[in-house]
C-alpha cells in the first residue's frame, strides 16, 4: 500500500471519528440531551462552545507536540482522548459532567489534524499532498453522515450512541499507532511564523466562517425540531445529508487546482450563507431543510479544506503549524459563535439570529486568498 493511500485512509477514519463523532454529533443529539438534562438554549450554547474551546487549546498543543514527538504519538493520542471524552458524555449524570466531557471530546479534533498534515508532508509526494490532505479533511463529512443512521437506529438513545462512538475511537487509536509515520514532517520548532498579510487574512476568514457555521452545527437540529416538529428521525436524516454533502470535500484539492483558491473560497462562503438560511429560516419546508443541509455540509468541508491549503501555503516549511493557524482560528470563531447564537436566539428569535449569521458568511467572502502555492526553501 502506498504511503498516500495508507496515511490517507487512516487519517480519513481518524478525522471522521474525532470531528464527526466527538465534535459535531453533540448538535445532532442536543434535543434529546436537553430533554434529559434540562439545559436550555443559553447553557446549550455555552457547552457547545466548550467543545470548540477544547479544540482551540488542543490544536495548539498538538502542533507543538507533533513537531517534537512526531505524527504517530499525537495521532494515537487523539483517538484515545476522543474515546475518553465520548465515554464521559455517555455516562454524564449532570450538566457539569456533560460540559467537561464535551470539552475533552472536542479537544480530540484539535489533536488529530496537525499530525495528519505532518504525516502527509513527511511521506507523500508533493504533487499528491493537497489531494491527500483535503481527502483526509473530508473524513468530517463521512463521520457526520454516519451519525444520522446511528441516531435513527438507536431511536434517540444518545447515551448508547456516544458509547458506540467511544468504542470506535479506541479502535482508530490502535490503527493510528501502527499506520502513521513517526516523522514530524517539517523543520524543527523554533521561532514563531511571521504574521504575513496572507496569514492575517487567513485568520480573519477562518474566524468569521467558524462563527457563521455554528448556526447549524450547534443549533441546526434544535431549529428544525422547534419549527418543523422533527424528532430523532428527522434530525438524523438532516445530519446524514450534512455529512453526505461534506464528503464532497474529497474534491477540494481538484477544485482549487482548477479554479484557484480565491474563487472556491468566495463561491462556497455564499453557498454556506444560503444553506444557513435554507435550514434555519422560519418559512423553510422539509425539502428545503434537507437540501440546505447537504449544501451546508459540502460548503463547510470544502471551506475547511481551503483554509487547510491556505495555511500550508502560508507556512510551507512547517505543515503542522500552517494547518494549526487556520484551524485554530476556525475554532475560535466557533467558540464565540455558539454562545452568541444561543444569546441571539433567546433575545431576538430564530429568524434574526439566522439572518445575522448568514450575513457573516457573505461578508467573509470579501477577503482575498493567496494566489499560488509557494515552494518550500531548503
């Protein structure tokens, strides 16, 4: 098996579990969790934001550790942390226990991404790296897509679902321990990367897209449950379509190669805004919600792939750090966005909150991206 295929398949699975299960499944099961633990919209937003906060802390630590101890150790740790966090969610007797477990589970996603970028940089030929990195990133869509059928099969039994997710994460940890290289994939850690204009624009774009995305990731199932009266079956189907759309992210590298980073960035931010309106608007029909969910999944994963490529181009000699800058900025936006949407939802109502967050996505499309891939200097 070629390094690109071995690392790509392992990374795809690890990202599917850490992102799809450990991070984004919480929003799918939020109505059932809320009913059992009586959270309310504001506390739900704070807890969801805790997942993104855990991600922010962990991805910075992961980039540092990947450059010191290598991809294999950090990738394996990501699977272990995901298993522990999701087991905690499954056992949570109170909101406090739940909040801590959600933070731990969410931190696994931060641990997972930098070692994957380092593994690709170390073992995959350069002309295959964008394709391999964005294919790995599309594991998010596959994980989210699997959440829906699992939710349907378990008829809203969120504790059993998270116990199943935890067991799957443990299995992926073992796989990563054997499949990933030990190399760091970049230059030794040292000085901080220079804050170029490309990096500053990347940070701004990632933060704003992260803010906008929480309208659906954290509150999508709650919005359709309240407006359309959907239970576990309807919200599970919505999540399946979000995930299925996200699998389109496998093609991000090809889209960027053909149309350029800037065009892909602008188009899919506008589509993200459209999807937020389709899912969250008060006049939304069931068909509109489901189509909007698929568009949202595709737009989100493709945009995260854009930020991955953008970061790697901005810091080509330190892949773990380049990826981290874009992804931690995305998570900062999500950390702020989830509680902000919860507050707006309680204060202004769903329509106003949805329109405001869709507008954020459109505004983000005005930021420019770097034109081409720089060469790594020896």
